[in-house]
C-alpha cells in the first residue's frame, strides 16, 4: 500500500478561554526531520510530543505548529481595583494634591496591583492537547493515504507504459539481426577469398553481443516486483527506489545494445516513464 510523504492535518480545541490550534504538514525527505513551534507553556512536554509525531509519521520533513490564542471573551489580566484605589489614597496623603493619573501610574506598579493567570500546564490541558495532536495526526495520515492512492494510479500507469513499450521491441529483434547480417555480407562481398566459416563465427559472436533477451527478462521481473511491493508492502518508498534503479540499468543496457532506430525510440519512451517513476517514488513513504 502506497502512502505519500506529503501530508497535512489540522485540529482545534478550546480550554479555559484559550483556543488551541495544531497544524501538521510534511514534504518528502530521506529521513525524519521534525520542526516544532509551540508556546512556552508546552515546552515541558516537547519530548512526548516529538515521540508521538515520530511514531506516527516515520519519515519526511515535518513542521508542527501549536498555536495558543486568547479568546475575546476571556481575560488573563486581573486588576485588583480596591488595592489600586488604596494605593492611590495613600500616595495622595503622602504627596498632597495632584493629578489622579499620576497616582494611578504609580499605583499599578505596586505589588499585587495587577495579576495574571498562572502559566503552568495542568493535566486536563495536557490531555486535551494530546487528543488534539492525535486528531491532527489522523487527518494528516488520511491526507497521506489519499495522496498515496493518486500516486499508486500514476505509478501503475507508468509501469504499464514500460511493459507495453518492452513488448513492442520483440518484432524488431529479428529484423535488426537480419539487417546487420546483410550489411556485413554486402561489405564482405567486396573482398575476394572470404572464409565463410570465419564469417559465421564472427556473426555468431556479434549476434550474442547484441542479444537483449536477458535484459528483457530482467526488466520484466523488475516491473513485476515493483508492482508487488507497491501493492503489498507498507512504508515501501526506499525499496521501490532501489527497484527503479535496477529498472534503469536494464533499460540503459537495452539502449546500448539496440542498434536499431525503432528500438532506440522505444527505449527513449521507457526512460521518460522511468524518470516519472523515480520522481514519484521520492514522495512515497
């Protein structure tokens, strides 16, 4: 089963007047490369968050954004009105008459005049954050599966194209060898005292060098194996990459041995589809 390394997932929730938003996105990479941006209040849980992401995502260049937003209806700042007024009254007694805003500026700097909600992470908020992370990961992996299905169809089409081009090579093989034999025979006819036995020995040697039957068999096996791995194995991106390299070697050898214009054209078309396979395989998990 094919999974794409490209993914995206978002989850949102509210805890005590704060909106928590989690975005997870990834692109292809040879290894697991994770970047997390989060508020300071969640830093103590960074190790647990990283492990959760690593266990689920496995591979790719991953960005995780955890955003904390104070809702309009909530208020993290608490002004102790009675205490501030008391500070102002005492300041007036000491300094005499003066503008109230000057006393206010001094009063709000006094101890406990302004307080904020504690910024420590409690257990209930951590449980919600974990739930949101799992929800974002579920959406992220669903995205990967959807993209993987699209990749699967594209790869199947490219594999089928190569199989078709390979089957079209067969009719040209006999023609190719007959053309080569006739070419050499007409050249040799220009000379006297031709040793027929030596001529056929040389032709047999040359024909063997041009024989592409082994390359065709191996390429067919690689195409079949690629399809099997793509269909039946999970997290198969690296393996598919290795198989595509082997396919490339056989196609290149076919091209070097072709010695026929039509076979060369077919080889070029095979290479075009193989490049698409290699490019798409880079994005397979």
